[in-house]
């Protein structure tokens, strides 16, 4: 299978791998390879009447999102993971450039095998006529299109067909089916657990096509040829639809799982959230499979409130360093005085922390789980026990734990950070109180454009930078209700 856009791994020589192409055993090991998806033309098709159905919170300005925000995310990723593609070129890649550098399948596209856009993977596999026929039929089936539309799709070349399958629209802007505006959140389609890939099952019908596309490129793209026997799919709950109140008791009857609820937190420790999008049944099935495959020794299941505010566990906490975490204080351990200062404590119907439940399972002793009282105790124990942190464990709180900024800034992803390496994280620039909290613990808080300028001038480098929060422009990106952690699917990290 070949095409002019094909991404090929530099680590593979004569069919053998000199170093792993896929390996993730922590949230903070130096990031070496990941999957992303740049905002596509489908985001520009979201209309108010369908936004909720398509799981999008607002109407975004696509041009600004691409040009003024997401482009900085790509530049940062390339500078840290594949600097040869971008170093010395930043000045030529500004808002007035032809933008080919960031557009998959264009002549000037960066074509990195470290920062990989899933649209490129899709275009690659569509050069295979058998795969192409199967995928067109599958998509037309779930989208309930006419036979005429199915035949029409066969007329497009692989590059354009990939765009159509993702955006739902033809080159002339005619819409065939709904767009996939959430596809920029690549975290949700799959998670790497050591050297295995867990394929996820989205909770909402609007994301069904995303899961289908992911199944195809993980199973058919040459990049993953050595990992096809390491794909994990959780089984459906057989005949669940026949059970009484099947739609109501979804945790019992349905098997849905999204990547924002799964964290490979340490080499032998997996964390799974039970949330609005991930059911308890799915979490139990993942636990059974990873124990059977001896991938981990410990699985911690975290049940969080089923609220839109807390869609996945990575919306309420992520890791910064082996001894540092950012989290929403109202779901952590707050002292009585802190609760008294929080006006919401008096007016909320109930303390949301009461809906948080943490149960930890050990391989071989699944029938004897232990319950952990609160989130901070869990995270502190991971830092000390799993990651052997020698320094005191620190917590940075959303909104600096000040009312009402904790909840306000958590809504705009203050807790959803991507670690490029230990102590260097990317997050949104709009969460002022959270940024101040990072300054108070000694972090350099710097804008993406300024940091890239420092790199270009040789004043700093990805290798030497430490304890830094990189601010990503976020006026449009934050409307999509997902942060830098959501917009990444790490494939390879260094062990810590």
C-alpha cells in the first residue's frame, strides 16, 4: 500500500523494529509520538440546531481555530517531537503563509512520523481497493445513505475521500452526512496500554463513525502492522437490549468507553473512570482483559458525577510531574474552612465529592478490592508508591481554589493538560487563576508564540526546558469543551 502521503515509521527497517513504535507506561514520560487531528472543514458545518446532537457546545470560527490556535499546538508538538520539520521555519509559517505546512495531504505538509494526523492514515489505507470498498459500505450503512451516494464515493481519490469521510461533505460543500467535530479529540478513540492499543466504544451515536474509522486504520495501516495482535476490543454485553429498562440502566446493560476516562498512570497501574460517557460494565471488562493479558497489576476505577461538567476523568485531573497533579478542588480533599469559603457549598443540592467513589483492584485478588476515601489520597499514593516520588506531593487547583473560578476554569479545561515531558505541560491561556496557581509553585508560565521564538533564537530548547506551563491560545478551541490532553493520543513515551 503506497501513496504520496503515506507516513512510514523511521524505526522500522526490513520489517523489524529497532525501538518500539508504540509504548506508553505513564502520563508524564517524554512524549515521542502521538496521533492528532487538525480541525477540518466539518467543524465549519456545525449549526446551532444540531450542535447538541453532534456533541458540540458552541459555534466556532474555524479559520481562527486553525490559524491562531491549533497551529501553535502543532508547532509545539513538532518542536518537541520532530524538530527537524519545523526548526528555522517558524517565521515562514505565520498567518500570512499558504498554510500548506499544516494541511494534511498538501504539497508542503510536514509529513512527520512523530506527529501524525489521522486523516493522513485514513488516506493511506484508502489506496487499498479492498479496504476502500469495505469502509465505504460500512459508513454508508451506519449513515443510511442511498446506494447512489455509495457509488458516488467510489469516484473520489483517497485523499479527498478521507476528507469526505471525516467532514461529511463533498468538495463543493454539499453535505452527505453529519460532520465529526469531536474528531479533534483523538484521545477518545483509543488508548495505548504499555504496548497494546485499547479501542474505545463511544457512548453517543454522533461518534460512531469515529470509532469505525479508528478500527480501520489501526487494523489496516502499515504503521500498526506489528501491533494487530495487540488490539484490545471490549465485548458487548450480549443481549443487553432484551433486559428490562435497558436504556435506563445503561451502566449495567451497555458497554461504552472513551479514552478521556482511561489513564496509563504507571507501568503496572491503569486508571479507568466511570462517567457520563464510560459505563461500569465497560470498566469491568477492560479490567478483566488487561489482567488476563498481564498488562498491569493494578486497576483503579474512579466513579465521578454523571454531569456534563465532568465528562471524563481527565476533565477533573491530569498529571504534571511525578509528584504534582492539577485537579478540581471540590472533588479533591478540601478542609472545612475551604468549604465554608465556597458559596456553592451552601447552595448546591449536595456535596459533589459524595458522588466520587474510588475502588482499587489487584490482579489475582479482584474479589478483595480496597476503597480509597478521596482523590488526593489516591493521587498521592500513585506518586509515592507507583512512581517513587521523593519530593512532597503537590496539588495545583483549578482556579487556584477560589470561588467561583475553580468551577469556571474547570469548564474551560484548566485540569486538562498534556505533559510533553515531566514538568512541561500545555494548557489554555484563558484560565488566569489556574495559571497563577502554577506560578505560585515555581512554574514559568509562557505563551506558545513566545516560547517558539525563544527556541528559534536559541535561548531555550525542548531538551533543557523545565517546570513550564505553555499557554495555548484558546478563544475558539475552548468552545469545543476539550483541552490539550483530549487533543492527543500518545503512542510512544519514554519510561520514567
